């Protein structure tokens, strides 16, 4: 039992997995924010174009 507990405490593979998951999550949040920002900008430009064509 003591040996199993020592192996669990010394095992760092799970920690690496958590770190990679956090990094991947931050990347996904950044990509979503960028896409949302670009979408808003494109929507504004199309609105301006529609207004210019209507007048």
C-alpha cells in the first residue's frame, strides 16, 4: 500500500496532462475572442456598405 501511494505522489504524467489542457483551453478562448471580434467588424462593414448603397 505504501509503495502504491509513493508511486501516485511521484507520478507527474497527470500533471502534464492538466497543464496541456489549460494551455489548450487558453488557446481556444483566444481563438473564439478573435473570431467574435472579426465577425463584429465584418458585420459593421456590411452595414456601412448597405447604407452607402441605399443612399
